[in-house]
């Protein structure tokens, strides 16, 4: 059974900071947001977690394997190198949406995102070492069938983009409402979802729903492990199996070998 | 009248590269994508253009003010510092969607995004210096009314995110279909659109449409200038006017002073 | 007694790469070198090690606390994100110079730095967990007395720089020849040395030597711990003690508290 | 005749910032310093200038081609994205050391580097467009003969490093005292000097001096142009000529073609 540890990463007082004393150059804000996300991706990723850019001022991370000390260090390092600081809320639950509920809640109770006095909250429960298991994290990696042939090489880029967005919007809502799974667009034609234990037929139903609602055809590889990196890596390999076998849902066969 | 110069930025052969010889760690791909975008934001932004991350392997830039030499230098600099290369297609038209059509077309005609032999296309027309005017670029900067109070401080982050996404998906489709305007989510609760000449009532209609279709309330500041930075900066100031006056559509009053 | 684990980080085939097929823009090489170093500083630093930029194509890291798996992950992550790859040689010895000898040797035996076939060597012994002790790493943090008053606010920047360089060149040679200690300029007027167990009078002798040979007055804070971060942090605090007490050699009093 | 425009880049109040309220993690400071330098290298480099990391809190840039507006934009962009700000002093003179004297002087007169009230000085004269000429900037690019064979593949890295440093220290002092030329180690076994008009025999004398004083054998390629990038690029090509012809001093033959 899944047991997802999620961390909400929220930049403190960001809205006001971006316009005080005057609005800042937009491309500088884009640069700061992207590089902050990249640093989180490296810190969390090298500890076998995943981070999703989400809204950039609010980001969601799968942090099974990161303890409170890791979160403290991350907060300290960002404060040393950026003109902004981060609040971190951590939550654990068998269902990802509930875990995020908890993570968001501990930050909200400490104060508003725009409370200029609320800085560097670090709160919530991590999953204890002894309670961890190989079934804790399920990751589903979706991509669009033949996106390059159908869209990228044929439509102008914005119309391709609209298609991908419609597919994403449909999948994100369906998986959230039906299962409490959280889905994130990660570039290209790829969407990664953090799910509870879902079956092949539940994935097929999600794919059918998206095709019906948005006209976009997806396929998916699914992996499970004690952390996001290993689960996601298994999911990527399973997605390659879809490509080679011409199938639309594949589960990784075996746990990853030690060096994956 | 607007006269938009858009550049399509496409990473060459990216899909195959990410899985050859084996799939790569997802957080390393996220880091590479974000830092590449950040570098583009700095290069284009310091020349008064805008870049939008879009799908990360395909990005859209408003490049009024950047000539062919600038595009060549950007391509060379990225090739010197990254394990991937870029193809750049440039297009100009009074309507942004048509400009992007042209930009995409010159890249597509050179070869598929996954043609492993197609590398570093640089093609298309730039807007000549002598044809530039203060009315060339119209930028509309939307944000969600009281996003912090209604969503960020109340819902869990994913449900806030779903709301923002639904609002974005609705706005992007409406503005594209009605006007050929291109809209991009840029973080937080902000959406920036590159538009043809639109009127206050056309913006009000777009805002009404989004409220009706997605239940999300937007407001917008609009600016016009010879380049994206100045138009966008004026739009940001106009958005501050919305905040102070309690209005939902504001146009920047005067051209920016020389030091903005 | 100190027991230093050092890693030599060497970019594979870099000299030829920088001029093939043609020389590359110098500022792009500077950017790549600096950002690669910064990524190493984050990866190693967040695991409580230190990295010194040294010659940028060859860098020296104090890696007590990093195992072989950490080194593999670092190599993989850099290969995923940069147009170059790294070879890593690890060595352990009670004397830093000997440890670096070992680290360099395992890389040299695998092939020349400009052997275009030699890629991603990963070789050498790490210090086993069970053999680690709080006395393993001694760090000495030197700075120039009143650099701002004597130099920065009075001379032109290059003449200030020449003074700092002469002081550095003198200290690096003295500590290496006398003790096998390795010294690195880290910016401003700061030099950090990785030393074997040295006494206060040995540090005073080094400071006298540099004053006599180069006319530059140094002071030093010294710390010892099981890893470079904690030893170096204690050394920084000891240096603050020098500032407050007007002394020129201070040792950190006690082991760091858990939250340093 | 050369006419060098140099900019001194100084981080405001950096010493105090690094220890307030407490000393900061050294690897975070190294990361911030390196990434700040990398951003300057991109901004200045894409405008055909050069930046040298020098002491990281004080950096020297060759800015022929950058006007006051460019300097203002650089300052603004850094202030938007970093937790520190920059003061910039600009100086022009036929002799580089004098130009740097002027650049440093205008910053010093505004206040101490550690005056916590002095922020974002922007002062000094730029070289007017109409006064620019192809002879304005002379760049000499030195490297060590067969560094890989003599040092990198044979000695431990620190002893190789000591050799390179001794060679650098000797060259920097000789060229500064004899000619007012400013020399900067740029990684590997490379040193770049910004010089007044020097002749082949003056370069041979410098090379002889370094061999005599430090036992390190250098060779050099020299280029001249209206800006640092073109001069330096020509110097790199001239250095390749040294390699192919077995000579130790080469001047670039002709001005660079437009697409260099």
C-alpha cells in the first residue's frame, strides 16, 4: 500500500516582494523562479525524491527518503543564496491528496502566504525510517501517443500546446477527483502522476476519459518503490515497454536493481 | 497596429536524447530544462524581449528588437554550454498566432523535431529596424482576483492549482480562437498574453467567458510598446492600477519613461 | 589524528574539447566552468564536504562523509546535464598531500587527461564508516588583517589583488612543503587550508613566514571535525574570535552543537 | 593605440553580509560567488566584453562596447535575483592599469566596500561610440607549454597547481610593473592579459622572465580589436598557431571576419 510523503514548498511573501518597491522585470522573475526550482530538483532529486514546478511560488515535492534535517538544510541553503525564503510543510498519508492536504495545512496555520512576518515555516511529520516500505510510492508516467507526428511536426507550436494542455487539464481533474492522485505536466508531452495503488483497468479508464473529453490519446508506464526516483525510473522503463509492444498501460515488472 | 515578431525555440532531437542509451534521471532533465529556459530568459530579456517556457522542449519568445545576429549568438552560446542544441524559427505578423505559424513552419520544413540529422536550424524573417513602431507589441497581464485569500490560504495546493489551470485553459483557448492571441501561465496566479490590438470590451468579454466557463475571476493590465519588456512593464503597472482602483481592465496611460 | 579523504575531480578531455572543431567563446567557457563548480559545491557541500575550484578543469574536494555511491551519482548527474564528463579519483591518508597523491594517481593510471577515450574513471578507496572519527578533518581558515582598510579601499583593484595573490602563493608553498597541507584561495581575502594536525605555534610560524616573504599579515581560525563542513564552520567561528579578541591564531573550543 | 574601458564590479557590503547574523555555509558562499560571476560572464560576454573572476567579491571586466545603460541594466538584474547588490565603477585609459585606477577610484570615493549604507554606485566614464577604434583592446592569451605532459599526467594535482600559480604570480607582477598590463588566471593552464600595445619582443621578455623566476614555460597568442571578445578570439587562434608552428609568440594576422 502506498504511503506518500509530500512537501509543500512555498516562497514567503512572494506576491508583495515582486512589486515592492516597484514591479520587477518579468524575465528576471522567470529566471529566479526557474533557477530556484532547478536547485530544488537537484537537492531533492539527488536524495531520490521528485519536485514539480507547479506554480513556481508554490511547488509540490515527493519526499519519501528526506527527513527533517534534509528539509532544514534545504531551507538554510536557499536563504543563503536567494533574495527570498521558503516555508516547508510536510504531510504523510496513504492517499497523495490527503498527504498534500496535511502539508498545506501546517503552512496555512502558521500564517498567510502574504503575511510579511511569516518566514521559513518548517512543520509536519515525516515518514519514519522503520515504517518505510517498497510499496510507498506509486508513480505513473504518461505521454501522448505520437505527439511529434500528430502535433509538433504539423501544427504551429501554440496549437500543439493547447492540445497538450487540454489533455493535461482533463487527466489532472479526473485522477484527482476519482482517486486523490496528483498530476503534473513536466515538459514535452509528459505528465507524471503521484498515485495511490491504482490498477491497470483504472489507468485504462483514465486514458479513455481523457480521449473522450479532450481528444488526446495517452499511454502510461507505472512503477512502485520506496521512493519517487526509483518508482519513476521504473515507470519510464515501463513506458518504453509501451512503445516497443504497442500497448497503452504497462507496469514495471520487478523492483529496480541496486544501481538504478 | 501590432506587428509581432515571435521566435519558436525547439531543442533538437530531445525526445530520443532523453532515453538514449537509457532513460535519464527525471530530476536531471527538469534541472536542464529549467536552467536552459532561465538562460534564454536572461539573453532575450536583457534585449527587451520575453520568453515563455511553454513545453520546455519547445518555447515561444517575443523577439521584437532581436535581429538575426542575436539569434545566431544565442544558438552558439547554448551549443557551447549544454549537451543539446537549439533550432530557431522566426516569424513576423500583425497577428501573433500567424507569426507563430510562420516561425513554426520554417523549422518544420527543415525537418522533424526527432530527425537526428536536423540540427541548429536558423530561419525566418525578422522585423527590420526601419519598420518598427511603438505599437508593435501588445501585452496583457492577467491575474486571479484575491488568489491568496480565495485559494492559497484555504485549499490544499493541488486544488488551488487545479483552479488556476482551469482558468488558464479557458483563457488560452478563448483568446486563441477569438483573436489569435497567445497566452502563457508564468507562475503564481499570473497569465501573460501576446495579443493583436484588442479593446477594453474585448478584454471584458474574455474575463466574463473565463468566469462563466471555469468559475475563475480575472483582472488585466494592458500595455503597448515597440518591444515586449516595455509593453509588459506597462501592463504590470496597469495591473497595479486595477488593484488600487478596484477595476478589472486597465490600459497603461502613457508610454514608459526612458529608464523603465 | 587527521584522516583526510580527498577526491580529484577532472573534466575528461577538456583541453581538446575547448578548441574542437574551433575555439569556443571564452565567456561561455568561463560560464560553464563556474556553473559546473557551483553544482559540485552544492552536491558535495550538502553532504558536508568542501570543494575548491582550483584550476576548474581539475578540482580538489574534501569528501569525508561521501561514499562511492555518492561519487557515482555525482558523475551521472553531471553527464546528464553538461556537454563534458568527469573522472573522479579518491584517496585517503592521514596527510592531505599524500591523500591527493593517491587520488591523482588512480586517475592518471587510467589514462591521460587528454586521452579522448578515457571517460568517467571512478576509482580509489573511501574511508569506511566504522573508521571515521571526530578528528579526521582539520580546516584552517585564514584571512588578511584589515584587507578592506589597507587594500580594497585604497589601492586600485589589481594592486590589491596582487597583494592577496602574493600572500596566497607564499602560504600555499610553505604549508605544502612543511606539512603536506593544501591551501586554496576562496575569494575576497580568504584562504582555506586542509591540514594534518598542526599546532598553534606551527600556524604562527606559517603566518610569520608569509609576513616576511610577501609582506601580507594573516590571521587564522582552526577547526576539527569528522567532516569538512563542521571543521570549516568551527574554523570560521574561531576566526570571528580572532576579530573580537585581536588575536592571530584561534582554535575552535568545543565540537559543534548538533544544529551547526 | 589601445584605449581600454574597464569596469570594477564590487559586491556591496559583502564581508559583513557573509557573517551576519552568523557565518554562512562556505559551500553556499562558493555557489553564490560562482553563479554571480557566471551571470556577469554571460551578460558582458554576449555584448562582446570579458569578465575575470579575480577575487569574486571584486571582479574586473573589459567593457569596451558596453554603455552606461548596459551597466544600469546589469545592476538592476542582479539586484532582482540575488541577496546582494553590486557597485560598478568604469574607467577608460590607453593603459589598462590606469583605466582600472579610475574605475576603482570612483567607487572608493562613494564609500567603503564595507560601508553598509553604500549601495549600487554606478559611476565613471564610458568610451563614446565615435571614439572607438579597432586598436582599442589588446588581449594576450598565455598557456603553459605541454602542461598535460609535464604536470597534469605526472604530479599530484596540488603540485601541478603550485607550478601554475607560481608561473601566474610571476607573470602578473612582471606585466603589471613593466607595462601596466593586467593578467588573470582563467582555468586549466591559461592566463589572459589585458595589455597596452606590446611588441613581440616585449612578450618574449615576459616569457623569459617567468621561465627564469618560476621555471614555468609559457607561450602566447596576441589579438587586437575594438572589443575584448574579438581581440581574445583572435588571440586564441594565434595561440593555436603557436601550437602548430612550434613558436612561442604569435600575433593574429588580420582583423576577425564579421562572423567571428
